[in-house]
């Protein structure tokens, strides 16, 4: 396993290949401007804050590729996840396929210990510290690990509820 920079991760993610993302945490370091805009109900500011991500999603979708994400969440949702739930329609409308999976349903699933991006021949892990800040990005090309993470994602995907059908507890 090797450590890579955020720039290297971005280059891999947006190189024109589909990817899967499995999110396992209830909170992350919050973008204060985005959170404040959400709290004010300022959809324009929220969309502006998300614009770079939405452009990437639209580009992936226009290329005929899929971007699928599963969020494993505790219920009731944390303030962070409540915010994401309310603004996720922007990404879904741009073409991201998003599903929500209550943590109580994953006890029997073998899942990686960190948030995971799965691509054809590699996995990347976002490692976070106790303060919710990202402390490392790991990359691995071990075919067994890639397959484990792909299977974990697909198992979670099968149990999860599509964004527009999910009703947070």
C-alpha cells in the first residue's frame, strides 16, 4: 500500500473511468461555507459550492460512465449527514447514483475499515483522524484487495436505498 496526494487521487478519479465510493463515517470535516449556506436555505450558494464536483459528475455521466456511491449512516442522521441528505439531490440530478444504508443493516457485511474508492484495478482509502480531518490517502493494486472492496461495495449497494426513496429516521 502506498500513500498518495489529494492531487494524485483526483487525477485517478477523473481519468475517465467509472468508480465506486463507499462512505462509512457519520461525520467529516465540514466545509463551513457549504454548511452555512445549507443552514440559511441558500440553494444557489450550495450549488455554487458544489459546482466543481457537479461538473465532474456531469462529465463522467456524459462519457457514458457510472459513478455510484453508498453512504453507510447511523440513524438518526448526524447533523453532517442530514446536511448531505438535503443537498445530495444536486449530485443525483447531475448523474451520480447514490444510495443510503442504515448502519444497523451492515453488521453481517464484511466492509473495509476506511472510506473506499474502487476502480477497475485499484482501490483508494481515505483515512481520517479523530478530528474528522483526512490524514492519509492510500492506494493499492492488490487484485484480492480490489475484489474484496468491490464485493463489499456491491453487497452494501444491494441493501441500500436509492436517494429519492430514502426516508431518514
